[in-house]
C-alpha cells in the first residue's frame, strides 16, 4: 500500500492488554521510548528462531504499560483482580462510549471466540466463515459438534458476503468475520457488513473480530462496529491486545455486545480470567495514545519497505492493512516455509487453498533484513523436499 496511508493516522482507536511483567519487556519498552527499533526477542543471540509467524508487535509494549505491570507485581500480586478488572471494564466503556455491561473481558481474544462457540453453536448448528481466515474460530466450533461452512474470499480477497448469505439458513448459529482478515490482511468495508447483518436469519449471531483494527486509522471503509452504538443484539465485536499494543504474552482481549448478549458470554468465562498484572498493563496501554500512533506509523513504513523488496524481486504481495503480508511466492509454499525453517526463521504455516502463498509478520528492520537475506538464498528453480 502506498506510503500516503499516513493520512489515516488522524484518529487511532485505542484498546488494552495484560498478564506477566519481565525485565526483557522493560528493556524493549525503553528502547521504543528512545525512538529506536527495539530488537525482537527472537533476534537476540541464543533466543531461538526469528519468529515472523505470529503477527506480534515487534517493537514491544508501551513503557507506561511495562511500568504499570511491574508495579502490579510488587503491590497487588497477592490479591484477586476484581478492582483492576472493574477499572479496566469501566475504562473500555469510556473509550467506546458504551455502558460497562456491554464489555466482556477475556483471557486473550481466543477465550471470547471459544465462549461464543459454546454459547451459540453445537450439534445441528452451523458456523459460517471465510476461507481462508483465522483458524481458531472453526476449531472452537467443531469442538461443540457444529458444522463449519467455509466460503471462499472474493477475487480481491474480501469476504464474499453474498455467498455467505446464500449459505446461511435457520441452522446458522454464528457467522465469523475477521476484519481485517487474517491471513490476507484485507478489509471488508463496514457499510457492506451493516447491510449483511440486516439480511442474516434472525437467530444468527455475528462475531466481528477486529484484532488488527487499530492499524487502519479513519478511512470511511474502516468504520468499526465497536465505535458506533451496538444496537443490534446479534453483533459481537472482539478486540485483542496482542497486536498493536505489543502484549501478546499477557493474554487479554475483550468483546463489546448488547447487554443481554454480553451476559450470555460472561456466563461461560473462567472466573478471574484476567489477572491483576494483565489488567494493570491494559489500563496503562489505554492512556498511551502516542505509543499506538508510533506503532501505526512504524507499521506503515515497514509495510512499504516490504512491498518495495517484493517488487524488486518480482513478487506479488496482497495489499494488506495489517502488520503482516500474504504473498504469492511462485513456488510450493511448503518448500518455502521449510527453507526458512532450516535457516532459523519461522513464518506462518501453509494456507489451505493457497498452495504458493505465504504469510509473513512484519518485524523490525533487522528482522526483515534477515528475512530477505534468507529469501535470497533460495534456489531460483522450485525446490525439492
């Protein structure tokens, strides 16, 4: 995507995160605070392979979040987290201009997906998803005994909402929309989703996973369901703090839904599912708008440099709005992935139905230099296993 995407930085959504503080976090955050590119943990000597497979924020968490988590370890680790989680729920409600009873906290966004499957799916129920998309939702659905119906994306890699409607019927318990989509990094416009929701069977719920939404800015097509009144009882919006906030290891996410829907989800949560350190880090992250702005800006630069390197090698990346890129390698993806693994670089697993495509998470400049160094070691002809 062109570097002019900087114009999208005028308004940046803010959310939260949380779970365990360690000295390495402080080091990474201090480096970021000084305006430098923090080294990825996987980039350090003896730290194992370079991980470009998990869509993490390579620059780490906010220094304010790190300080808050360290303080929580010292002062609140012996206490159950009721005060901190209540404060976090109230803060999120203020950010999104909703009442606190619409907020459901989760141990990562993954817990929200799991309890949504348990709440709205089961035997003789159907989940509608895109193909490809984030796999966890389908895995959770199958665990309940539900049927999973996967609908291919459109030619421009957006959700094929018309085809998804055609596959929906009275047995549809849940529709999953990952937007921006993982692994493609593409966006389905909000106005199209609004029309889609209105046409679904009346008992079908819709879970819109906005784990990467903060990377978008204020484009009209990027309007979030969470930042307008959630007046449709069937819509559940999920956010994660594993991405732009750099808190993947803390395992915290949340849902915004109508009060009665939020109560259904909350009923299946594990008690005390968000710990005191995570909640404290999340609260501090909400206040550090500058860290979010800086992370978005870095991602724009990193994305543009990745695209430049692709074009220099005659590669075809999909135009992503997130912190990862999916691209056509022109060779069997399993062989490309194995080549990188042998050279101590991990990229995402093979993508069903896209046999020559890989997904690469954007890392620091040093990380990406290493990625392209390893890329250039590949034989020009298709490799044999």
